[in-house]
C-alpha cells in the first residue's frame, strides 16, 4: 500500500487553530528541583516517628540512603505512570548526575513521549480544572491536544517526536537491537544535534554518564510509531528491529556481573516485574544471583486485586526475587512521595562517596551471548 | 560462559520436600463457568436501575452486547492482572468458542505463565488466609512455592513451563517473529502433543479458531526465560528473535482491514495502551481509521494518579483513540465484574448470529510491509 | 430571634422551574429484588473456588448463612454510605421480612433522608452521566436539586421530610429519647397515616416487626433539622431531646441479654465502630459478654490510612470486639456485593427455621438503668 | 442489676504481664512540629507547578492561606480518621495557638480516646511491621493491647480514660448538654488538675483559647462509656445527658453570627457532613447564610462508591453547602498532606494579622433558643 510508505505525521481531522490552541496550551509544567530544598530532611525525619504513610515514607527514604552507602550495590530505578509530564524529570536527572542510579527500566512513555519529547524542545502544559471532567475531550481532540488527567500535550508536537524516532531507526544499520541500544542512539542524536533543547534530559544525561535505559515494552510508546513506520517501509527486507529478548538478556547480565542490587520503583507495571525477574533469569542461566537486597515501591495501587503493580515486596520474596530485610512499600501518589524520598537521600549526601557503575560500558565491552 | 549454555531449570536453594509442599498445594483454583448461569441476566438487568458501580456494570454489559450485534465490529479483548490464576480462564475460552472475541492482547503472565502453564498439566492452588499477610513468604520460597496474593504456584512447574518455551523457540527457524507468531507455535505445540492437559486452554482454543493473541511485553513472562536462554546459547548467531515492532505493525493492520472495532479491557497496563494506540498508528500509516467505537474497562485503579491503567476512556478520546458514545468504566475487581458482564452477553445470545473474523488467517495471508 | 421560630422550609435562592426540574428528575432509581433471583446461588458458589474478591465474597455469604443457622445469634446490620438512594432498600426490607436481621445501626441519611423520605412518597432519580463531572452542580443548585454522585434528589421534597421530622418531635412528650425511640415514632407516624407511600419501607417494616433501628449520629441527617427547629422554638423549656448516651446504653443491653451476635456491616463509619464497641460497654457494665462471633464487612476503603471504615476485622479483634474464626472483609462497592451476599443467603433459606428476636419489645419491656 | 452500678474498668480476660507488654509498648509515637520547618514552603510552592496530587496540595495550601488572610472568615477544622494517634496532635495545637482555627468538629476518638487520653499522661506506641498483618491480634488482646493499623494503645490506660469521663459527667449538674459543653468541662478538668500531663493538648489549648470543639457522634468514643455508666447508675433519675440536637443548634448559631466560613477537612465522615449542613440549618431557621466560602478536604476515599467521605466538594455545592470558587480535594493520606498544608500556611504567616474569634464565648454569652 502506497500510504504505508509515506508517513502521515499530522493528525488528520484536527483543526490547527493557533488561537484556540493558545487558550489551552498556556501554562507549562515546571519540574521540581530537590537539590535546592535541604528543608526536606528534617520533615522526613519527623515523619519517621509518626504512623501510616509518613512512617513508611521515612523508612523508604532511609533504605534508599542505605543503598547509596552500600558501595557494592547497583541501584536500578523503575518508572511507570506519567512521571515526566508530571514534573519529576529534574529529580531523575539529578539522580543520574549525582551517581544515585545505575540503570533505569521504564515505560516508553516516560522516556520517549515525555523526556525525549521535551529534549526536542516541546513542553507539557497545565490543564485547567474543568478539563479533568472529561467533558471537553472532544473539543481537545478537535484541536489535536492530548490530555493526561490534568496535563496537556500538543499532538502535532508528539507526531514530530514519533517521526524523529523513525528517522533515527532509519539511519541505523540493519540488525536486532535492544531498547537500550536504541535509546543510546536517541542520546547520541541529541548530543550530535546541539544537546537537548531544554535544561535537563534523562535520555541525554544517561547517554553522557553511561547509565543504560531499558523500555521492556518499547513498541508501546512514541518509538513504536517509528518501529511501525520502518516495518511498513521495508517489509521483510533487512532493517533495524527491536529484539525484546535482548533487553531481558542484557539486564540479566548486569545482575550477573554486579550481584548486589537495590530497586527504587516508582509505580509498578512491566518495569517492576521485568526488573524483579532478572534474579530468576540469572539463576536460569546457571548463576547463583542473590535476591535484590533493597527494594522500595511508591504506588497507589491496591494489593487486593492481584495486579502486578500492587503486589507487595513480601510477595515478590516468595518468588525469590526480593529480600525482605530492607523492603518498603509507600502508598502515595508519586508526585508527593518521590521528591521527599529522593530529596532526603540527596541532602543526606551518601552519594558523594559513591562512584557510578557505568553499566552502559559494561554492556558494550562484552557482547551478548557465547563469546 | 559455560553456565549460560546449559539451562538450570531447578530453583537452586529450595528444599524439594514433597510433604511440606502438599500442605500448601492442596486445593486447586476452579474456573467459573458462566455458560451454566443464565440467572446472571436478570441480576445485571436489575443493576441497571440502581446507582454507582452496579449501574455502570449493567451499561458495560449492554455495550458488550451491542458490540456483538454490530456485525462489522471486530472485538478485541485486553487482559492485565492475574486473571487466569484467579479462575477466569473458562470465561475467556468460552468467549473464543462463541465468536465473542476476535483478538486478544495480554500480559505475558496470563497467556504463558498461567494459561499455557495449565495446558501443560499444571494447576493453581488456593492459599490459606494467613499466607496473604506476607509473613510466610520466606517459608514458601524455601519450598519453591510462588504466591500471587491468595493463590499459590509450584516454581518447579513454572520452570518446566519456562523450559518448554525455550524448546519451542529452539525448534523454530531463525528470524524475527511477532509474539502472535510465537504464540501460534505454542498452540501448535499443544495440538501436536495431544492437546492441552486440562479441560480448557486459551492458547489452544485461539490456535484452533484463528484468534490472534499478542503479548506486547512478551519478554516479561515465562517466555522471556526461553528468549534469554536462546540469546545465551546462540549469541550473535542466527536465531529466532522477538520483534516487538512487528506486534504493533500486525495489530495495526487488523485495524486498517477491519475499521470498526470494540474493546473489552480487563485491567489496564500495556495491553490497554498498546491496543488503543493502533488508531493513531493506522493514521500514521496514512489510513483514515476511526476511533474504537465501543470501549469498556474493568479496573480498580484510581484515575487521580495519572497512571495509564486508570486513565478514563474519555481521556483516551482526547487522543483520538476511543469514541465516547459507547464507553464505560467499571470500577470493580475483575473476578466480580467479568463473570457478570460476559455472562450477561453470553446468555443474551447476540453472538449466535455473529461469525468469527478469523484474524489469524488475515495476518498470514498478507505478509507484513511493502508486498 | 423571630426567624428561628417559624421554619423556612423552602430553599431560598432556588428557581422553582417545573420544566427544568423535569429535565433532571425524569428517571427513578428502582430497588433490586433479590427474592426473584435464585440464580445468584450457583454464581456465588462458583466464586468460592476462584481468587481475590470473588472468593472473599463467597466466604462472606457463607458466614452470613451460618449466622442465620445459629439460632442463638442475634444479627445486627450496620449501614454507611448512600445505600437506599442507590437501590438497596428492598434488599434490607426483605431481610426484615424474612427474620434475617434483628437490629439495624445506620447513618441517619439512609434511614431518614432516604428511606423515610421515600415512605413519604418521594423518589430518587438517575443522574445523567455528565452530571457526575460536578460541572453542573451550580445549575442543579439553582433548581434545588441535590446530587449524590450519579443520583438526584429534589431539595424541596427533602425539606418536607425535614419538616415532618420536626412535627413528629413536636407532638411528643418532653424528655430524653434514644434515636431508636424517635425512629419508632417515625414508623408509627407512617402506620397511622395510611402506611408508606411506596412499596417498601425500612422504617415501617422495622416498626411492624419490632426490629430496632439506631442512628448514633442522629442529628447528622434530615432529623437533625427537626431537632434544631425544636431547640430554636423551645430554647431551655422542656422539650423532647435526643439523648445519644441512651442509644449506646440500649444497644449494649441487647448484647447483654443476647450474648451471641453476628455483624453484617455495609461500609464502616460510626455505625461500624459504635456496634463493635458494645462488647466493651457490656464488660464495663460488669457483664462477661463474648466478642461478636461472626463479622462481615463490605467496603471500598483502604486499610492503609488508619481510618475506622477500613480497619480490618482482625484489628477489631485486638480490641476484644470481634472474634476471628468467622470474619471476612469484602473489598467491593456495596451495590455489587450486597445483592449477591444477601441473595445467596436468602435462597439458601436458613432463615426459614429462624425466629425474629423482636428486640424492640425487649427494650420496651425493661426500661433503662436501675429500675 | 448490681453489676451495672459498679463499673468494671479492667479488661476481664487479659493477662497483665508487664514484661510482655513492655515488648510491645516500647517506642512512642512523636508528634511532628511544623513550626520548626520553614523548608516546607519552597517545596509546596514547587509542587504548584507540577501535576496530580502535588498541584492539588499546593492549591489547597494556598486556599488555607487565603482563609487566614480573610479576616471575616471563621475557620472550622473537621477531623476524621486516627489523626492524633498518628502524630498530628501538635499540628492542631499549633493551629489553635496561632489563631489558625476557630472551631473544631471531630470524631470522638481523636478528641477523647487520643488527645484527652494523652493529656492524662498516656502515650501511643509504634507497632512493629509484622503486627500489621493482623496475625498477632489474638496475642495483643491477651495482653490488653489495642491496635490501630501500625500503632498500639494500652487498653488498661484507655479504660482509665473511659472512667475519668464518667467521673467528670458524674460531677456535673443534671441537664442536657452539647458535646461542646462536655468537652469544655474536660478542658477545665485538666486545668484544675495541673494541666495536661504531656507537652500539648487540643482539649486543653482549646479550653484556654475559647475554641469550641464538637463531637457530633459523642457517644461513639471513650466518653460513650462514661455516658453509658451514668445511664446505668441513674436510670430515669435526673442526670447530665448528651443532647446531640444541641450540638447542631450551637454550630448553626456560629454560622448565623459569623456568615463567612472556611472549612479545612481532614477525612470525611460525620464531622464533614455535619459541618457542611449548618448552611442549610441556618436557612431552615430563616437566616440567609452563604455557603462555606472556602473548602479543602484531604482524603484517600474514592468518589465512586457514593460514600459521604469521598463526595466531592463540587457535589456539596449542588446541595448549597459549599461554594466552588475556592475548593480543593487533596487525595492523600493525612500524615503526608496535613503537615505540608498547615506548615505552608504557618510559615506564610498570614495568621499573624488575624484575631481568634473566641467562639466559645460567643456561645456562652447567648444561651440557646428563644431568649
């Protein structure tokens, strides 16, 4: 089909009415800067003597600080939920800059549709309160504006992001890549094109500091449109493809090479399960890998429905994935809990004595498999 | 590394004490059979005149019935959460047998770790109430028993399932496959080995009736261990790989070829987002595909945290993915709501006048891409 | 103040535009009739072999059936949340008619604003979906229409209900009354005025069958306006007053006289706590009262915030209030779970061999305190 | 009955084993001091530019600051959930000391079982993590230790608190009292007995600064045992009784005398509904009282079950109770959100220009009713 080979990057039925769009896309989301807020420390410390979520939050913050003090420990951050659009980007970038994280496993949305999207110069916008009702979503659609609960995005800009991913893929050699390898190319693209067009970028910072990023459901994001485009354009001819099995193999290799690990999980979903599973995968490959030694999860999910996002860390321990001495669930929406937990650990400063693991180099120096 | 090439399929540190295991693995989960319960219809009808979740549930059941009456409409079922282990397998198998579903998009856990696992002759077990506390998860681990909230699985049996997936991959020609193509081979494996070793199997029934199954995070399940094994064994040599971009391309082709679609979503997660996104993917490929005409989601997730699982169907409409005339969220745990909704539609019988779309054949007759 | 003595029973600023009101108040809520649905039994039985909420629900239904088989056991139903407006009235009336409940402890809203209100001839109405957004609440206010999530009430009619409560109080002798004594007068009022002006009424049926009803926060409902009116009219002169301590004393007397008790709790709140506390109150009065032997709670509340509504029945057992052999939490919205649980017990029929305790007579035959 | 007249204030069946009790009751809950944390302000300000709960929290904090700037506005704090046992007592005491609140409407548990209890010299204790499972509640009961999720209380000490309330009632003249009048006597009792036996007390501070406290379900708390005791001892003879209608009348009088009001609601329940209702009660008494001008609610409850605790402030506006210009729901557990919201307003300092309303004096100067 002819259409399949020239991509359509403009929402077909939308009015592209600049005035109307300005009405909606006026006020930008600004990312919180925890490095400027040492006042977080005494608040979190006081919470440790209270009850309910505040006590849990302090314990989680303390466990994260322990992870950073434990020099053997590799720290893996997992991300699910719309975190970057919600203003948490700089928290994560500061974690990378301060050697507070060694690998990231995320939904594609956070990394591509939101972080890489902002690195291309685009922004997220504050939705006015009445839009949350859903009653104006038809009008938003007419103006090609996408809504994430109380936040707005220009679909036109998102289509450009989709398109850039396709161009990057198109410029790569044929072969099977992990999402990590693709995302490294995204970082390189930014680096070769004058750096990110915004103050901070996870994809860029991780590229510069050799922090690998995995998106185990990589086709389920803006990059998926790029992958579809290249499938459509090249059919069965040689092309770069996303080899999801390689993702799992690579992350497992990190566990094998750096036995002690700690998890800081924001939300649940595929990133949480995928990362917990590498303990079992290492064992399947014949390595006696210990369970994740430290584990924190921030979530609003409810344990009682049996979904993975809400399964407790104790439950993960029955599967041999997570140790239970230093584990803590924090039941809170992430925009409240994450700045407090990471801010606490940042200002406690244990990361200053820590060296980054530079796991991207580890993976590149030793190619996959039999070698 | 030598270890990487002979797989270790036994949990290393577990005691394999048959008596202790019998204590835990005594009582099996039994799957509910909605076909025997016509009494569901008047209960759901009465709920339509009440308030809160009961009214929502009746409206969702009615929308599902409308989908089945609308002969143009292709019905896509998405699955997230531990549904098969929870006793919902037969509901889904009966949907396949009755032409009530044309494609399934699921987490890998439901399809491989749970349905295919049962087809290999294994079972899920009822956990006693005190195990839910998490305080006995260390003991469970010692006996290689995995816990999903109030349900237990033998890890030894799960490792056999992992191993079988690896063997199936190993017997396939080298090349890039979608998860759908792999799962079709899982169905063929069952067919060539005497059928499922249990009364009902989604993988098998879907194979026999040409209902494609997609797992867009396919490495995040029991099959992922098979994928890792083959990565370890063959390294950069030719091998079957999972091409996640092909999943997205194939599901989008179905939307292009069968414009009218309805979604029955159990839980959210990647299956929900991935399936909603094919509307945009079709447009990116230059096709004027309409939004999903019908959409139902059963979930316990809370809209206020911005996670995808909980984003409303109205919100999806701002993205141009879901139409809002026939959409309904049902806030309920799935084991309560799914039997009532599907049972209602089953006994209303609109499916009797419906023909299955046989979408597996559609995808196989026309190869991907430019041809 | 002059105003304080002539009551104003019309919402002051509302437009009383009949046409506009008809637009909103068109479709009535209809109460589900579980007596006509024996098909509930096999569905609930099948749920007992599944996982998550379905298994919990079946166990709760079984415990309720056990309570009814246990002839020593007095059954107390507690009600919180908008249950009558949601269509659950007939379920409760059928429980009273079938000797399936011996006392009711409720929020005032369920009993006065909703049940007594319907007995006066008024109805609840289905709100259209967009009203749930809250964006039209200003318009509703202009038309004196009150909203409960997806349900509407005429404020004019509710003010009549307020006024009737005031008239009933005004006709009573001066003195301190329990809410039970007041509510018995409400039943008598209906009886002497031609019975309820609708098919079923909890207040009326409980009056006829000697089932006492307590509202431990009695001033927090439509009756509260009647109490305020009489305070305003009579000041420090003799008048009927609501003596809330007498409520607690009376309910405790029932526990003392009928030691074995079971609780069916819909929602939490004051009714739950108040009823659990009578075990301790009996002990404070020197009686060796056993804990509540059976306890079921249906709730959507989350245990992790420490609120009373969500505190588990195990936690109540640390307080010596609830035994833990036959206790079950069911995490579900009540309109889904209550018809299934009560419908199951109704059609199992154990109530047929049971005699009502006629606790209203017990309380009236022996006056409070020292006599 | 003889027993009814000598109270039994010791849990009958408990072992009173000091060593075992020490094991559980070792580590006390400490109340957070927001006055020492000016660092809260920039964190909350940054949250205002993010999304989801953080943005809502900042808006709520800003609305509370507006209330304090608006000198006409009377500020009413409502409390539900176990807040004092959770470490929030000092936050509330500092609000009273700083003229940041004019009246409190609460569950009895917060005021009597927890604040007055601590003022008698008793403490709340940190429960170890495994106790949260509920599996040790039988053991706790044997040692007369009560559990609130992750917090422990000595039942022996709580019985002393029950007994003191009975003694205070016994020393009062016969007559009908509002809960506010009773709680004022509790404050006087502390004042006349050397002040509270702990650093801070809500009951005591409110007594000293003429801030009235209402418990609209007053018999549903430790004081209820005192009320039952006096019912048992005096039967139909004259005695002090709790007149719940008077509570509603008095709070309504405050609304009539101080038309502009703002609500800071922690949790929902009876305190929320009761306080919202005074707008209607004032109108019923013939006064044209405006809706509550400002309204904030912190809750984890879910709007979709129709319970009062979760009903939105917009919904309350359909009832004519709450204005919608300055209203904000914050979906968070209170121990996280309340220190941030009150801490923000405290350090913004608008309260410094504000005078306390001394509403206790207002109520005492003008007796109820016709005068």
